[in-house]
């Protein structure tokens, strides 16, 4: 594969992992509260 394509895929992979970790930690921290967000809503 092209080195540029590989670099872009690495960047997207890092962004995906970062967002995934944020969603998991946010859902775990709000698991005790009664607040519920609809699926697909990401709050920063």
C-alpha cells in the first residue's frame, strides 16, 4: 500500500480508538446516574 494511505489509516485508527475510549469511560462514569442519552449521541 501507499505510505500516505497507511499514514492516513493510522491517524483514523488513533482517532477511532480515542473516541471509543472516551465513550466507554463516559458511559461507565454515568452508569450510576439516572441521566440517559439516546444512542449515537456523543458529548464532549
